[in-house]
C-alpha cells in the first residue's frame, strides 16, 4: 500500500512533484503540464482511487474536456506536494461545468 497524502496540505502555488520519472506519463495522452495547471486553477475535486489504495484522483473540467489525474504521495516525502501519475480525459465537460 502506498503512503497517502492530504490534499488540504498541498501548496496552492506548487502542489505537484514533476520530474523525469513522471513527466513522460503526463504528456503521453495528448495533454500536458498546461492542462494540469489549468485543471488545478479551475474547480477540481478529489476522490479516492479504488484501484490503488493511498492514491487520490483529481477531477475537473478544462475548456473542451474533463480530466482525471491520479496522484500519489510525493516520493520525496514533501507533504505539500503530490505526484501526478498521468492525465486522461473522461469526455467533454457536462453542461454547467465551469470552462
């Protein structure tokens, strides 16, 4: 089981641990760091990742899409950052979602 993290402790300005280990996975599905930041600065919410105990999923709309970003605890142990695993789309935003 992976270590859990508390999303309430994440740094508002620098919440993500991104390095050469996870960067290829964050840009490999047609999305990139700009999309990750757009999601973070929008109206995201967190849910548990039922397939991976200890991880949480960040969900939310960006213009023209709705993204999910599974995140794990920081590998450095920094409680103010989480480690995004990948970025994927679950389809266009539903009517009423912020764009």
